[in-house]
């Protein structure tokens, strides 16, 4: 028995697992990354939480009921799932699209919390786990406060989660400080496809910058 791909199978795509404390700016990084690297498949999580203003079902998340989420778990359709923010909501990564895209040779990005990153790495050790960290904890607290979408209790819970997540930085394959969007995106492109982005993909992103 051989584990090598058949001669005509494309090489499997690279799986990138992006995590980092709440408020660190993952969504801006992911949005820019998807523009610069259209071949990247972004895993759309299922979640039991309500959509925020501007979020689109099927693009940002699959917004599902608790019963639907139970069904996904029971049928083994989630690669991983976790209770987020003290169990107030559950979010999980649909397994099939990730497998399908990796097998087709496309890079895949999964954006999850710390538990999710650990679970994906355990299930798929070839995944590259990336920790997006804020320039400082004070800066993170400032960004979380500035967002203004959470109550005081929710904010306190997010800061607790963020503190615990910051402590896990060293478990990750790569840590990237989110102080320069272009540099962070260039680094992720490099990790996802092992090459610099073409200048035509983003005129603002020179190949030199992308290799930093
Ligand atoms: P938010 O509800 O603010 O979009 O995300 C809250 C947290 O849930 C973030 O840390 C985000 O990375 C995480 N998250 C989103 N989708 C998933 C998922 O499918 N699995 C896991 N484990 N965490 C997720």
C-alpha cells in the first residue's frame, strides 16, 4: 500500500490555520488575503450565533440553529467545532469542502479559535498553524473597546479569552504581528502557496515586500 498520490493527482493544497485573539484584526487580514490570492479557498464556518450587521450568510458564516448544529456534529460533518465565549455560541468547520479543495490542489484557509487550531492540527498535522498577534495587549484591549458592539460583560469575557489565547502563541508553527496589513498578507500568501504574490495581483505589493 502506498500513501503517495496517483501520478495524475495534483499535489495537495496547503492548509493554513489562522488563529489569534478576538479583536486582533483577523477579518481584515482574511478579506485582503482573499483579494490578493483568489485561488485560496476560505473555509466558511457554521455558527449558532446571529449575523452581525454586514455579515452575509454563506459568505462569512453559515448561520444555523442549535438543532442544525447538533445535526452537523451527529453526522460527523465538522472537522472540528468549539463552544466560543463560554459556551454562548458554537462554531465549527465543515469537513467536506476543506478536504475537497485540498485534494484539488488549492490552498485552504481555516480561521478558528485556539481550540479549533489545536483540533485541526491534531487531525491534520501537515497544516501550518499561524498565530496573528497584536502589537501589544494594550493595543488589543483598545481595539476591542473601540469596536463598540459588545456589552461590558461580553467585553470582559472577550478580554479573558484573548489573554488565554495570547499565552498559547508558542504552540503555533508561525507567529505574525499584525502591525502592517500588507506585510502580514504577503507572509500568508507565501505560506499558502510557497511563492511571492505576482505584482499584477496587487500593484501595491511589490515582490520584495512580499518576501519580508
Ligand atoms: P466571531 O463570533 O467574533 O466571528 O468569532 C469568535 C471566535 O470564533 C473567533 O476567535 C473565531 O476565530 C472563532 N471561530 C470562528 N469560526 C470557528 C470555527 O469554525 N471553529 C472554531 N473552533 N472557532 C471558530
